[in-house]
């Protein structure tokens, strides 16, 4: 069940990708019906590690509404790239991700849950100049675990904590 003011429920969707390939289902908190499909596609691409395509999908949602905070969250998380890849992130990558997270905060997300997603991703980039990457990763993990605990029926939050 979703707490979006514009819909009764977020619906997972399966998406075609390429020739006969399918992306998995994804439900993200969304506050407007127009962005439902585009955000869902962006989220599915994010889960499929198609980060550049995910950013394109979330940017398409932002063309409808620049205030879509969850699209900025998706871009910021996609800009982190592969969460399982070893190694330090490049400063320019971290700066770009931080700017996306800040745009998400500035967008004025409509729900507490959207704000929690944005705050969580912002922790990946917060004070990256002086805070070690491991500490930022742990802060992100903790924020997502808190989100998943508070919104136990939010499948996306559950996925990001496993």
C-alpha cells in the first residue's frame, strides 16, 4: 500500500527491455500518476544495473514534473553505480551524486517516505570530502534499514536492505 496522495496503491510493472528481454518488477513511492510508468521503468533499470538508462528513465519523469523528489533519488542512487563494486568513488562522481540528492531535497517531496528515501541516498554523498566512504555506506545502510522497518509493506525498501 502506498501513501501517495495521487493514487490508492503503487502497482508493480514488468517492463520490456531490448529484444524479448524483461526487466523485473519495481514499485517506488510516487506522488503523481503521470510519473508512475517512467519512475517504475527507471527503478527497474536501476535494479538491473543499467544505471545510465535508469538515469534517462528518471529524467523522463522529471520532464513531467521537476518537483518529483523520488526521481532525483533514483538518479542519485544510479550515479553511485554498482553497490557491490570494490573501490573508492571518484570525487566528480560523488559531487554529481550529491547535487542530485540535494535537488531531491529541494524538490519538496510530498510524503515522509519519499523524504526518507532521499535522506538515505544523500548519506552516500554527505561530506564525502571528509567522511570515509565506509562510514557513508554504513549510514546509508542504517537509513535504509530504518525506512524498511517503518514501511514494512514497502517492497523496494525491503529489497534495498538485503
